[in-house]
C-alpha cells in the first residue's frame, strides 16, 4: 500500500461504543469520500487491530476491545479534516427517539427494560453479549443476539435458561428476524401474512421471504435462531421453541423451517416435533435431494392454495456468449452459496469451496484456484476485521476483477442481497465490473434477493445490473441453473 504523501489520523476513544453494523456503515461512508484513501471505524478488538495494521495504520498503544478505533488516511489535510468531522457527525448523530416520545432511546439493556421493553436486541462485541443476554432473560424478556464469536457453551447455557423460563433466545449470530412487522439485523421489507418462518439461515430466510412477497404472500414472523442451533451441541433448542411460538400464533397458518445443513439426529427430532403441531410445517433443510429455496417457496404457496408466479428475471440486450471455462460463484450469503453448490454439483461434479458441503470439496479460495469454485465471502475467516460483504463488498469486487482477467473462467455467479443493513446501492459498485466482464465476453449471472419495498429499489437495482450486461434472476436457484448451463453447454467446456 502506497502511503507516501498521505495525511493520517488515528485514535482510540476510551470506553466509547457503537454497534458493528453502525460502525461498518460509518467506515464505508468515510472511505467513499473523495480524497480518502482508507478508513476504519471499529471497536479495537484484536481482529480489528490486525486489520488496521494490514491497512498500514499504527494503532495507539493500549487500545483494547472496549475502545473505539478511528483511523483515516487522506490525500490532503482539508480532506482529512472533513473526514474526521464526518466520522464525528455520524457517530454522534442522535438516535431516533421512540415513536410518540421525545425521549432519547436507552443506551443499555437495563435502561430499556425499565421503560417496559418486551424484547431485547443485542449487537455488542461477543465477549459482552452473554452478560447483556442474561440481563434480559433475568428480566423475563426474550432476546435476539446479532453478535457472533460467542462460545457455544454460552449459547447452550442461554438457551437452556430461556427454555426453563418460557423465553426465546434468537441467535447468537442471528442475522435476520422479523417480529411484529419490524425487521432486525439484515432484513427485507415484506408484507404481513400467514407464513411463519423459523430460520437457522440468514440469507436463506431472506430469499424465502422475498419470493413469497413477490408472489403476494407475507409473513407473520421470521425467527432467526442462529446458524448453530440445529447442531449436535445446541440440539435445536431455539428452533423447537420458535416452532411452538408460531404454532400458538393465530396469524400463522403455515410454518416453514429453513436451515443450513443440520445434524441428522437433530433434524429428525425437529421433524418428529413438527409433526405433532397443529400448524402445518414444511422443512427446508439445505442438502442434496432436498428442495431448493425456490421449490420451498413454491411448495409453501401450494400449501396455501396459491399458484407460484413466473419468478422475475431481467435479461440483458446483448448478453455475453457462453465460453469454455470453469464456473466461479462469488457470494455474500452462505446459504445461497451452499444452494448454488448443490445445484452445480449435479451437472459439474465436485465444487471446491471455503464452505464445503461434502468431504473433498474444501479448497483454499485463493486467486490461483482451479476448477469449479464457489466462495462465501461472509464466512468468518473472510470477515475478520472486515465488514460483512453485504455492507462492504470490496474483497468480492477484487476477486471479480481477478476472474474477469482469468482466461479459465467461463462464467461468474453472484448474489446481491437488498434490504435494511445492506449497502445502499450495491448495483453502483458492481456495474463497472459487470460492463468490463461483458466487454471481455465473460457472462455474469446475478441472483438479486430483495422485495419491491426495499430501500435500494428492486427494479432499479435489477435494471442497472441488466443494462451493464448481467443476467439477473430473483431466485438464486434459477440463477445457479442458468450459470451451470452456460459452462456445461459451452463449446470446448472445461471438465
């Protein structure tokens, strides 16, 4: 990194705190300012301090996880001053008061509970999340834990405590929930309706909700139980509790369970429990031989007496022709990546990945990888010290540029996930590279996950990507099948 002639500001604000989503957004806002070379606004955890050093910043001595790190590099002193002012303004902007009151929102779980809050949303560093969750449970409140990096033993302890007291723990690492019409974490804006969702999968739940919404069917609730809930260690404790909660909800006519690959014994126990409920339950467990998310949405619609629509797609005027080469999937969502791998493996054989679904599929997602490959850029090892790629896709954009220049790449498959918490205009970041790929005769296929009510604008995002040369689908499964056909049927295709 060239840091010559740059002007740098770095500080650690002792005892200051903001949640990770806010800090990721502030970092991106400052880094997008003209003349700013690099910016990092984050809690000074070990991972973020390492990230700062990778960016050629020298963190202050003694900075620790309870401190707020602000590091900015700019071309000119005036730009640096403006960036510092922008960071200060973003961090100090008053949060919205509760509806109908001029009071400032509470800053702690305890303060919120004193005002009568009946649900706690926790997004603090993982080392502090357990104590905050205990405070909520002790006050007889259910809780959603957006935070990750929480030891599994703490997750088990929290969920056992909640079960004993008739409460619900969503998470840890619960990326998406919708409760009483309010979205938590990464959430799309969908209409209310009869479908209740229990999700051990963030982007899987988002895809299902958005497809149902496009079909005119809403959700009563989406309860994100955390990615480890259906593991052998956690035994589906929150999934069972969430199923019971939705079964007792008069607004819920159908329950759909969405999960990344579960422990087989836990999955069997969940199925046995679901069969005893009054409300019908449709399982959607990511694995070979199981319905993909598009089929799951269509099955749900059929159970409600609805007909599935023709799912939207947006075709470019001059699509890049199929060319011999390997399929490369570059994903923000782990479940979407896994679904695409399963679909691709049926025709292409082994798919190398950093999130293997079967033995022998693992590979280092390096720039030199050969063969069919799919990378989940939201996987923990690729987000250490970095924002989630749904907020800041810089690492994925680098890989996309590399694949465009790689003659062995036959087609690229991407996901773009809209909604609150995601980047405000992901198409604007992607379209220059999509156009470059088109000019290089490399097909780009995109799964655009979003609702018509999302703040980014589903149609405008789709049109921008289509105009740049991408083939865009609302269903990830359709996008994957289309991309697979491109490389499978291309003359002289790679094996």
